[in-house]
């Protein structure tokens, strides 16, 4: 209902300065705060977000000055009295503000059985071409029982390494192999 305040959090990394958001038919206005990455929109009197259909709106924010991991913002709503409305906080399904870098980076595993060998498969897509000889670094794979390992050449890469303590996988693109921008590349 009108007077509800929507807060979209997690919009970090933008180069957009703090600013007011112009009113529309849906909201009376709002504000964006860069340091906290929060966009606040106040629903207009008589406006509502129906439960049986989608509501769309847009705001403009500038991408980061350099690449960063894309962020997945969340949305929440408070009524005019400042208490939660019928909507609990929810993370959006997409990601934004990645700037130059990875548009898509997904991973899937072959098994979730403890101590079983697990084949990880990746799909990546970049916003710019990555030349042959470049090293792709995948971090955050901690907790593996796989010891430090040198990885032999495979499909598209000339070799690499996995470091158990840090959970970092490094793969070097083979000579003559590059990752074109805007094309999904599976490997694993």
C-alpha cells in the first residue's frame, strides 16, 4: 500500500554518487546511498504491489570503475509505521554491477557424497576477450581433501594447479585458445 518503503540493499561498488530518485507513478521518490549500497523507494499514495502479478521499475546506477564480483541485491519492505510488511527480505535471483569481468560463472558438482571424488564443471562468460596464456583463478574451494595438485593440460588449458590450504584453482589457457566475450565456455 501507499506509504510502504522498499529498501534494496547490496548495490555496492557503483560509482554513482548519493542522489535522490525522481518520483514515478509507483513511488513518490527515494534515495540512493553509495557507501551503504542502499536504494530506498517510497510507494505513492494509492499505489500497491499486487500479489498476483509482477511489478517492474528501474533506476540507473553507474557500473564500477573496474571489475568486481557482481552483487546480488536483496529487497525488503516496511509499512508507514516502520514495521515489516507482508514481504520478508528476499535476495534477487540476478546479479548486477559487475562491470567488466565475468557475466556468468556457474559451477556444478558430480556428487555430494562425503570423501567421494567430485568432478567440478564450470561455465563462464566474460564481458571482454581473455587472451591465450592468461590464468583463470577460481577461489573459495576450501574444505577439500584433495592435496596440492598440479593439473595436466586439458581441453582448452595448458595446465594449472590446486592449492588445498587456500582452496585456489589456477588454470592457464593453452596457446591459441582464448575466451571470446559474450560466449559461454564450459570446462571441467
